[in-house]
C-alpha cells in the first residue's frame, strides 16, 4: 500500500452551481460522482476530471451519491425525499424509491447491491429491494436527523443528531429458526393432547388444552369430564 507524502492539486473543476454535498469514488478508482444543492449529480473521470454525465431528476438538492459495488449504476438521495438509481451507460434514472417523508440525507448499497438502505431527516431508516423498489423494512431508533450510515453484509450502523449510534443486525434467519422451533413444539403438544384424550386422561388433557389456549377444546374436554 502506497503512503501519501507530498501532495499537490492536480486539477480544479468548477463542478456545480451550488454547494457540493458529497463526493464518492467508484470501486475501481476510475470515476468520481458529486452531488450538489443544484439538484444534480455529476460523474467525472478520476484521472483528468472530465465531465462524463449529468444526472437530472431530483427536485431538491442531493445529499448523497454512491456507486454500486457490482453493477454499472449509481444511487442518489435528495431533499425531495426520494432515492434514485441511475444507469451509468446513459445516465438515465431506472428506479425511484419512494416512502420517506423528509430529506433523505444518506444512502448506501448493501448485500452486494441487492438492497439499498437510506436514512432521513425524521430519523427513520429504510431498507429497499433494489429491483422491485419496495420498502422491505423501516428502522425506527432515532429521534432526530439521521446523517451517518454504513452498511455491511449483515448489519447497518447509523448515527444521528440525537447523539445515538445504532447498530442493526439482520435477524431474519434467527427468527425463521425460532418460528420453526415453536411450530415443532406446538405440534408435539397437540400430539400429546390427542394421546391424553385417547388414554382417557381427561384432567391432564383439560390442563394442556388450557395451556395451549384452545378454549373450544377445553369446553369439549370439560363436557366429557362432567
């Protein structure tokens, strides 16, 4: 890894008409994307600073812009409460993610580009399916503007104006396993209840049906006892 010692400004570009809010370099270090309060994002060559394309479509300033880690596309978020996905081949908008109710201050690709995560001025964080544009889930852990966002393969880390750092982890697999275990336990208990009824152990069957929250079964067993 080469260390930086002496540096000099290689080129300067009048890139936008208003403030530049974000600068991101592509994974291959060949391109730069900038986002501005002038409502545009621009793609530049990293070596000479040549303008390659302009992304137009947001109605308010752009706060965040990211390159996809796997595809030839970029992601932008804006004060118009929208997140947009753009194709780099022709700089056209191919997806719009709608659901936030305030400025979207940051956005990231996650799960190798299959999902998008974004955070908002109202503190909410949303996870989106990249292809369908559907909101998968909304994370509510902040009470003020959520500015900082980082996504890994199975977690999301967020920081906000409420001074909180939130660590969110994907528990989908764990919840699915727990649901399977609960279904298995319930199935075993219901089989035990059938066995008790077959053996004529009505008192035990009544207690178990009560524990399983089966009122009609309780009533039927009680009638047999009486």
